[in-house]
C-alpha cells in the first residue's frame, strides 16, 4: 500500500502547521507556516494544500494534464487496435480479390507506407499520452513508491518500443528472433504491471471503485499471461534441447523429430494459443482502464478547477485541530 498524503486536519501549534504538509502546487514543505498564508515558493494559498490528495482538490493543471494523457493514450491504443483489425481483414480481402500480389506493386508500397505511418502515429499518441498520464503529482515528493511506479512505467514503455522495433529489424536468425520476441513480451508484461499499479493508485485518489477493480482485473489477467508465456518458452527450449541431443547422438529406431519432442512442440503451440487469448484479455483491460480514466479524470479536472478557485472564498482556516474540517474528507474514506 502506498503512503497516503495526510487527509486529516493538520496539527496546529501556536497558529502554525506542525506537520509535514506539502504545497499542492509545488511540493514545498509548509511546516511551521500559518494556514492563512501563502506558499513562500510559488505563492499558492496554503489553504489549498490542506484538503487532502483527492484529484478533485488537487492542482487543476496537473489533473488536466493526466486527463489529457488518458485521452491521448486511449486514442493511440484504439488506433493500433483498429490497424490490427484492418490489417487482418485487408490482407484476407486482398488475397481473395486479387490473388497473391508481389512486393513491388505500387498498391502494396502505398499500403505498407500507410500502415507504418498509422502505427507510428498510434505509438506516438500512446507514448505522449502515457507520459502525461504518469506526470508526478506536485506533492508526490513524499511518496517515493508512487514516483518509482510512474518512472518505471515510462522507462518500460520506451523499452517496449525498443523491443518492438528490434523485432522489425531484418535479421533472420532463429535465436535473434526468439530473444527479440521474448524481450518484447517481458517489456510488455513489466509495462502493463506498472501501468495497472499506477491506474489503481490514481483510482484511489478519485476515489473510483470501477477504475480500481479494472486495474486489479488487468493485473490478474497479466499474471495468467506471464505464466503461459513462461510455460511456452520452457517447453520450446526443452523440445529444442531434446532434438539437438537426438541429432548429435541418434539412437537406432528413434527419429530425431519424432516422439517426445513433437509432443512438447504441440503442447507449446496449444499453450501459445492460450497465451494469445490471455494477451487479448490484458489488452481489453488496458482499453477499459484508459476509457474509464479518460472520463473520470476529465470530470475530476473540471471539479478541481472549480474547487481551486473556490478555496479562496472559503474562510481561512484557524484554531487548532479542526482546521478546514468542512473541506477535508475524513481519513477513513479512503481506507
Ligand atoms: Zn508552492
């Protein structure tokens, strides 16, 4: 569980904050300052930082940025999914209508160019979107675990892009192909894990039960995907080893490609099909997460905008423990 920013009324001693409360705009530690004053670092009224860490009372610029991130990432994701569907239908229809087409045909060149441009645009929207979506909150200086998840999510996304590009290089070696495809699966699994973890954290700051549930479901599906991928690769490696041993020292009556190794390969292909299914289920959880975040964060951004200005009209918090109790959600709301 991540460390929560205090949502209870801060401790006041002699009219000054007696706890580590960080500025909602810049993260500056406001300890020792008066609740009626302003942040010495950025000038934001301190009262704005005494309302907890829900998105609706956070810095509206930051909330708008993560909402925009969810929208871009969602659009990029949909663009890539549409491309895959169009490619499957297009190739089938093309073959049915025109028969086999050569790589030199103008239509093929134009089509391939379009596919590359479309997928690069989808990836670009996805990366920009995830980058904005993972923008650290101003007060997350006190939440190293949340910051690590955000940074990890960004790094894993770049690693995934690199691994995907590596599978497109014209290197025809079975070992290279296996390593590139394994790296792509690993990068995807790490990224998706951190993505769901971050989405769950953000869901707890709305709070939105639907977002938290979707993220948890995504993580369970991801575990199934990883287990299946590990099984497929272990079976394939075992089968290849068995074949290599038999080819090196053939025993009479036992063909190198017969018996056990073929059984292992068919088992691996069955599990590979299941892994593909698990991947689709993970992808659908990513789509659902982004779709829900897009809507919920947009609403939170509008609310944050309204609340941000409203706080100046509220009476400045004064006195001890009960400061700004009407504006601060109770601590147990997020438990
Ligand atoms: Zn500040």
